[in-house]
C-alpha cells in the first residue's frame, strides 16, 4: 500500500549529459515524476540540465534548475522540507549527491528519509570491500581481487593476484572514469595513478582479469514484501574487457540454457536481498567462462541505470515508474501492467523478438584520443532495434547508427561463436545476393529472405551500385513490405493496449512479406488526424537530448490539440521513446525505407522533420519525393538555407553584412582565397554536423596542413573559407513563426568570442553587452529571414557583432540546440508552439505574439568529455566537443555565470591560488582581472611572460616554468593541487602548443577548473567579486520565477 | 559460403505447412524428422528451456509453438532432460539456429531427428500465437511437402485430417506416457538408499524428472505406473504419495481419481499440475478447459497465506473450476493474471497440490518451498 506518512518527495536529476550518463536519466526521472505526482505527492526536482523534459515547469511541483552540489541541495531542502529523498533515478550523480547529504548530516537535520535505497545499502553496493564480503557470504564466486588506496598497496595486490592482465577500477565514479586494463607494470602504474585521482574516495580495485569471458546483465525489480522479478536479461556481444556501455548488447540472453539462466536469476535476486535493496530496480552483472561455465559476479548498481532504460524499452516494462511507486510503499502485485492493463506488474516480460543495442562513438572529434575499447566507457550514444531474429535486429540497429563503419571498434573474433556465425551468415548472404549480378536477377524468395535477414533497401542498393530509391521501387513492385509486431510484454499471450511497435520482414508467410498479417489486432483506424514526428536517432556530439526535448514537446502539444501523434525513433535513452509520450510509438531506424512503411501503414496526414536534428532533416526531401506530406517549413526552403549561393543572395537582398568568403577545391585555391579575404579565416568542409573538421587559421602554413586534412573529411565536397571575425561577439537567436507572425524566443549572447562552436560556448540571455539599437536590428533581421524563408515552425540565426556592426553567419530554419534552454529561460514551450503552427494554428490564436522580457539572467554552460580522453586538447574550437549543458539562473548575470561553473562540475574557487598563462594579445585585458583576484586574496602563479606583464602593472605573482622549460612547472602545481584554478588562453589557429595541452588535460583529470577564454575569465572574476554566500546560494524554483514574471 | 548457399537453396525445397482445424494455414520449412503429424497446437512463452519442454511428457499429443523466435541457440545436452523420451507430437518455431554452449552435445535438429519428431521453422509464430489466443487451442495437421511419408496432400485435405483427429478432450494420455512398471528413482548425486529416509510413492502420469530429483532430496522415491491401485500403494507403506504432472484431460483418468479417493486421509499427498487436478476432482471439484491454457515461465501466482508472489512455470490447458471447489478444499494459490486457481489444500486430510510447476525446468525456482512443505507433512 502507498505510504501516507510522506507528502513530498525530492528527486535529484543526473545533471548535464556526459559520457556514461546520457538522457536515459531524463527518461527515468520523467517517469518517476509522473508516477509520484499521479499518486498525489508533491515532487521537488533538482537538475541544472535545461534540455531535459523533466525540468519542464509542468512536470514537477517545484523545479530547481540549480547545481547538484551539497550547498545547493542543502539550501533547497531547507526551503522545501521534503519528507523523502528518492536518490535512485538520477544516475550515479544523484546517488553520490544523496550519499553526500547523508554523510554531512543534512538528511538527518531536516528529517528527510531516503527511500528506494538507503545509505547503507548504497554503500554496501558501492564499497568494493563491503560488496565483496556480502557476495562471499552468499557463496558467490568472485575474481581474485583487492582494493588499494596508494601506489604501494596497489603493487602489493598485483603481486598477490600474480597474473597479467589485471583490471583497475576506481571507486565512486561515473561510467568507469579512470579505470583500465593493465598488461604490464608501466600501464599498471599509469592507470592506478589516474584511478586514484578520479575516485572520490581515493580507492582503486585491482582484480584478476576476466577478459574474454561472456558478460551478462540482469535487470531486477524488488518490492518491500520481498517479491522480485527479472525484467530483462542482457547478453553482451563484446566479452568482458569492453565496458558494457560500449558493447553491442542483445536481449534476451541468447546462449544460456534455462538451467544456467535460472541459477543466475536466483543469484541476482539474492544479491539485491543481501545488499538490502528494499524496493526498486537494480542491475546485476555477471561473467561466465565460455568453456567451463564458471560464473562470477561483477557488480550491481543499486539504482536505475543505462541498462534499465534499455531494458524498459526492450520489454515495455517501465522500470523507473515502477521503481518510484515501489519506493512509496506499493508492492509489485498492486501495480498494473500499463501495456496489457489486465495483468499485474508482478511478472517477468516474455519477449517474442530480439533486441540489439549498438553504441555510437565520436572518436573523429578527438583525434588524439586512443581509439580502442576498454573498461572506460567512450561511446556518446546508442541505437536500439527490434527484430524477429537476431540478424534482423542487428542490421536494423546498425543502420540506425548512421555511420559508415559501425563495427570498426568491435573485435568480432572475440564474440561468442553463436554471434560470430550469425554475422558470418549475413556476410555470406550479402555475397550470395551479389552473385546474382543485378537486383532484378535475384529470385523473389531470395530477395524476401534478404529482407528477413534485415537487409535495408540502401544496403541492397549498395551491392549493385544503385540507389535506395531504385531498390524501394522494385520492392514495391514485388509487393514486399514488413509487418508490424507489438512490444506487448507477454509474447502475444494477452492483448496489448499500449501501441508500441516494431517492423519485421522476418515473417515468411507465402515466401514474401505479410503486411498486416502479424498484428491484425493493432491497426486501429483513427478518427483523429495523424501526425508523425521523427526523432533524432542515436545521441552524438552535436545532436542529443536537445532535439529529443523538441520532439517530446511537439508530441505533448499536438496530443493536447487532439491529433494522434506517432513517434518514430531508435534511441532507447530518450523520453520520446517512452510509450506514453505519444499516442503510438514505432521503435525504428530513421531511414527512408523504415519511415515510409510506417507513414503508409498509418496513412499519416503529415510528418514533422524539423525537431530531430540533422537526421530527419536529411530525409526531408526524400520523404517528400516518396509522397509524404512534410509539414512546417518546406524541405525545399530548409535546403535553400543550406545552399551557399542562394544564401549569399538572400543576405544581400536583406542588406546585412556577411563575412567575405570563397569556395576552395584544393589547397592552392584555399591559399589564394585566404590571401584575398585576409587572415584569420574560418575553414570548414560544406555539409557538416557539429562543426566537424572546422578551424580558425591565422597563417598560411597552418592553412595548408588543415585544408589537406579537411579535403579528406569532406569526401570530395568543397571547402568553405570565410573571413573570421576576430574578437566578435556571437549571437544565437531562436524564433518561431507561423508563416505570418514571427516572434523572437530569445537572443543569446555567447560569453566566448566568435570562433568557438556555438554548442560549446557559454552564453547568456538577455544579452549583456549589446546596445538596444543592435538588439532591435537583430529582431528586424530575424523577422525578415523568417519571411523570406517561408518559415513555419522554428528558425535559428547565428550572428556576430563586431565594432557595433551586425554580421550574418548562418540561418537554419529548424529547431536548434539552444531551443530547450530558451524555452526554460522564457518559460514558454517553444517547440510545442512551433508544432502547433506547423499543424495549422496561428501564433495569435495560441497567444504567443510578444517576445518575453526577462527580469533575471540565464547562463548556459557546456560540459565536456575530456576526462574520458586523457591527453586530448581541451581548447574550444569551431569543432563542437561538448556532450551536455547546464543552466544557471540568477538576478545577477555574473553570479549566474559563477553558478553555471558549479553546475558544470568545475566550480571556481572562492579563494586559494590561480595559475595564469595568457597569450600576448590578451595580456592587457587579463591584467585588469588579475588585479581583482589579487584584491580578493588569491595567490597568483603565472608563466614568465604573463608574470612580467603582471609585475609591470604592479600585480604580485610567482613565475613558474612552462612544462618544457624545467621544474617546478605548471604540471607540478596541478599534481600537487597547489593551484585550484587555471586560466590558460592560447593563440587561435596555431597547432595548440604541446605544453598547453598537457597543462589543461592534467588539470581536467585532476578536477581543477580551467578557463580558456578571456571572456570567461572576465565573467568569473566579476562573479566572484560580486558574490557573497547568501546571494550565490539563493534558490528559486522555476515555478516561482514563472509566476513572478507573469 | 558455398555450404551456406547450399543450405539456403535446400531450405527452399524443404517446405512444410501446419493446417489448423479452422482452415488457417501456416507455412514454413521442415526440420528434425521429416514426417507428417497430427496434434493439438499450444504455445509456450518461455524464452529458454526448449529441451525441458521437448522431454516433458505433459506435452504428449501436442504441437508446441515456442513464441521466442531464436531456437536451438544452446543446442541440447545430456543433463537437461525431463523424462526418458520426447513426448510432444511436433515443434513449431520461428527460426532454427546452430548451437553454442559449453554443455551442448548435439544440435536441436539432430535431436529431433534422433527422436523421430518433426519440426517446422520459419513460421510466423506470433501470428499463430495470437490466433490461438483469440480462438483457443486447435487441432492441427503438420504436412511435410515432397518428402516425409511421400504422400502429397492439399491444404484442404490437411485441414480435414486435423478436424478428423480425436483430439485431447476425454483422452487418457497418462496411460500412454506412464512407466510400464514401478522403479526406484535414484539421483546420481544423492544417496537415497538410506532406509532412514521416508518413502514417497510417486504416481507417474507423465512425471518430470526434476520433480523426482526434488523429492529425493528428502525421501526414497518409488515411481509407480498410473494405474497402480491404492491397495498396492498402501502395501508399500509409503510415508507420502506424490501425484505427478501429465498430459491431457484429468477427467479421463478415472482410475486415478478412484485411487486418490482411497488414499486420501491414509497418507499425506502432494500433487502437481495433472496431479493437482486429480486431487481436486477426487475431493469433489470439477475441471474445465481454459481457452488457451497457461504455458510459460512468467506467470505470477499469489500465495494467499503469505501474500508473497511467485513467478511460476506453467503448462496446462485444464484447470479446477472456482465455482466447483468443495467445502473440504481451501484455495491456497491464485494466478494474478486471470484469477484462476493455482493451488489447493485439503482441510481435513494432509494433502495439497498446485497447478503450476515448483520443480521448474524450465522456469524460475521461486516455488521450491512447496517440496519442503511436503517434506514437513510426511515427517509429522
């Protein structure tokens, strides 16, 4: 029964998206909030990530866009006085934060009960020694291992284990940060040092290597009555040694007998009981020796995890929702299964399909990072696919990734023979198909069989060098179409109510496809108008949760307006693929083939492509050509904005400046153009996502080497060269238009000067340094471009201000990465409004005709994955590198900035020592801020050049060698943690000096904040100067702000 | 690669179809032993455990459709057998794969060939399952085209043969699958000869080996044929009598019902599945057919005494009808999916039974405590 002694529950989100903690926790948090609110509890949420759906003001009762730190959480608890804290739905971040609150006596002081998992159970699961003890008590087999707290201790443990390789895992971190596999003493020393640094409790576990063993995961739910169920079992294709987040995984387990599976099930449930997880979901990981069957427990996560999100999507069992309800006192048998509505949640889902998840990597963004999979997670996103066979699911998953060599990093030879054989059969079948010589020579039943194996039209076309459209046309002639199966939790045993579907070609009825055959039960003709929304597919740098936010908002808004909303997406981490976000969910790859089959089956009235990022946009023209009604700004207009010549003309007509530019097809071209327009220049390949292959170049020498590289990336497409506006202020403007009226959502001023990718730059709204005249001009241009591009929906403009003059950089008539931030800042559901316009409503009817005036300042800061890639340069460039973002709101823009740094995980010190390494052109400005720091009592260390500049202005500082000059140098300061802040600006365009890279990357690993721009330095100093504790830790909920601003 | 292409080409010629009595036809590819067969089609939603299902005598007379689509993955081994043979009439699956598992000694295809049982793969098993869910279990005829018995028949003829088959209702299949004479069951890893252990006489109506394994943990076990009389059993001076699972219709096993009546009150009894139905009938209840039965490893059952929920392994088409439960029986367990009766206890005599399979194999081990309960009952 539900607990009536608690009235309010506080939930901690996972904060910004980082590697190892993606948008799956937005999904779990949303489910939990909805469930708890539905039960009448007051829900208090803390999460500084503005791109999450969970932080939308209508979700929780009180939403705090505040940093997840002890100080802020304490302030919120003091203000809100929640009865309970549910720490298990916000990933490791929430768990660590909750433990911090418990350890510091905050929960006790304010009488807050930890529900879901108590502090002792969390500690028992996370503390290596206690966990090991508990597992030994249960009689489970463990790898030989021991933890160490110092290098000496580590070496001793290694000697006891006696065999290479050994695995090193730091305690209390995210996604395995700092861990690794050591094959020899040198590697061992390096990894142990890194691990001890990354661990919050300076602890590493050193253990016998299980590399090559089969790896399994069990998702377990348990209630207070002791009832337990396995929601999903998962088998990793990549064996032990590759982080499960980086592994290709399959559900359910494929290569264990029932006897082996049931023994693992018993033990998994016993683990939860022994650890003391009274209610909720946990993930238990196992290794099985491929030849002997010896089974070893690896670990358990006492919380909802990335795998739980996958398990929920794979089975239809809403783990996070049920976990939240169990935490407030329900038992599993008291809760209904949402999918069938007839049966209880106390059951184990039966799958009659196969689910495959594949990770997506972004090594191309970090050329210096080691391109090898290991125990440290490196992937930034994932795609999931459902098929009736492993082959079909696997191929669908691979095509969902949208990369050309998805298997590059996986060592197929290390897979279990079952998977190897399946993959080999697909390869052989490809050759078999090819052996027929041409598409039309393939016998119909063989063609149909290719479809049953999951071969996409595009892949088949590739074999004969013909287009996907040609194959599609031929397939239609043959009448081969997929059928659709429902994810129903019960393998067809009961009727499913919630429509959650996947396509399959694997039904071989009559030798060809059998449209409508599989699932007669579920194609309900709708009386409503149907609108399809295409999601963004797997997360990647440049296309992530922000676009999912837009898709979800659009779904909510259109559902409310009486449309039947059909969501299509392949990303299991998202809220958009939650079965109750839209009316119907299709878990499918975002390709022409897959999308059109759904469109035609559903007889949809329209499809929205502008919210899911580049993935659906790339499909827009093809969908239109295939007969789909693309609503909103037309695909032609979207394309036109990307067309350089058209855009140039448009800019001229509107009468705004555009940086001079040229198009180069060779290195010589590029050099010539650069000489004409003058250095510095911005160089980039055309048609890129997230600024891939972009750079600012100051000198011919660098231009030559860069263009050579860019030509490779561009694959034959031309290279664009623009005059770079040095020291300009960049602006991001998001607007919504219904085709007649256009309203500016917000104007964002970047804190870093132009040149750093807009997705990586900190920015602030309302703008802080622009004149009213310039802002008026920006507005006028926004209206003009919206009109000329016939925008219906969202549009993003990027402009630059230099010497009080506006320059046009880019216009994109679609949702941008900044839309969720803007929506939060102004308290209006911008994508929802845009979706309504696209479906035919007018802004004046919606009641959104005026730009909002803010009385407070909102700062967005980006969060980077550098700690995962040791040795990588952390300088911000036109190539986007951030994985996530945070938001900070305050009446003072400077305090908001300081707060944003806390939220981003690199809080600036209030006192202590700072190390300054400033490039010559910034020195004059920097000295002013250094003076302020001196006044605030900071001890200043500086490189010799910077130090001299400071002395000249009368600021005391200690000169320190650069890394290569001798010792003690900057690295020594970092390692000894003598400095608590580093300000290091280096020259644009230059191959970043090796010294600088080493300084910054060691600082990131050591967790010392690094400021790399003068603008950032300025904001920080002003924020610190103005700051006082009372103001900094002031907390205001989104709901309070929105009320105040209305 | 050539071998694979040959396999694919051969596959195109090994056509087979399953004709349901209502005229629905499901096409696929023949495997296992190539022959025609007739039987009742049921489905099982367990995701692993096909070897245990194949060797479970309760499936005698039936075609088992496995809803999980990838079958054969872990091959078959020598340990995971639940009886001396394969009793089902045929296996219907979606995809047949080659094995990979450290215990595997044979592929599923070879296993069926050896046991002379036919199989059909490439069937849209989801469509078949939904059809059975909506229309109930059905009689069916499996025809292997061009091979097998060498006789070519049309789809219509196959449907006719399915219809003409006598079916399972009113059929005593226990008599067909029971052992021919009594024997002592020994578990290889346990010493059951100790005469200090109590004696359990187990009626074999189609008993699964893992039941016997569980019983040998606390008793000497003598297995007797289904038709062994109560007097013969009592003459063995048992400390407890066990009523096993088994195929088909409990109402047809009239002799067992009489024997149980004679044993009730004289010796503690435990029943599983068919044994549960027989004990209930002997106590005055009636059984009836469920629309499509319970066949899977994920059914939640609530123990009404403790309130705890067990995830159970189930395989039955018949069930005790709630409205017929006599005064002398107490319902101890119910199915949370459909509220059907899953367990009863006799109020006057030491006897209890469950509809599901606490011995699992395949399935979860949540209900193993029932054997402890029996152990306590017989040691009183």
